[in-house]
């Protein structure tokens, strides 16, 4: 099955794009074409097809480049715990385990399942008191081969560290990125 993304998550991305300077925002909307309006008018719980979501994320990356795309998704990651699809889940995890980088990163595989489907598996691995690894496997190559998924997840994961109060020390590197296999490993430290 091709991957799908909740409309509410894509709409959150559109909200971040709306915070950009007007010319950048307009250029992204233009690149995105009819998919922009389709996302904006979808019911939040709707599953968006791969092409629609990719039109949005690829437009952002093409317009902004990797560094600015990471910044945009980092901002999204900082507020992802407020996403209505995740809020109850995240609040429950924080009540049980407290707010820490490990808490948010450990919860990210399960939280991700509420935002995307048929998008491979994400595994959390504890490395040390101030480090962890997230391993993504078997993401559908039809989307993954562009490399945009690695860029946006890098920003999102850094945003989770920011949300846990580690913005000044947060670092991320990737390894084992296999665009034609749907694999990537994200090494996070703080």
C-alpha cells in the first residue's frame, strides 16, 4: 500500500509555511499547485494520498533548500505535541514518565502511527543518558527516494528535543541512508 498522511498533520505544515515571508509562502503554494487547496479543505482526520502530501513537502524543500526545510520542520516538531491527533497520547506519556528527550523520542514511533500509515517502521534505541537513535526501515521507496523524508524527519526530531528543553545542545546526524530501500538511521544527542 502507498503511504498516507493525516490531513491535520499536512495542515500543520501549511500553518508553518504561512509563517514564512509572504513571497516564500506564495512560491511554495504555487509550486504545490492544486494539492495546496486539497490539503487545506480536507477534513482533519482524512488520509491524504502520497502524491498530495509529496506535492507539499517537495515544494517546500525545492523552494527553501535543505537547511531552511529542516528549520521549518524543527518548528513543527517543537509544537507537534500540541497536534490534536497526538495530544492525549503525548500528555499521557509525559504524565507517566515526565518530559524529557528520551520520553518524547521513545514515544515518537507510536505517535507517528497516528499521523502516517503504510510508511515503514520507526524504532527507538536508547544509546546513553544524552543520546538515542531512531531507526526508520521500509519506508515506501516511491516517496523516500527523493530524500525529502530524511530532511523533514531530521527537522521534526530536532524539534522534539527542543520541546524537551534541549534546543541549545540538540544535535542530529544520519547514517545508513538508503533512498532506494527506504532506510535511514537518525542519531540524536543533547
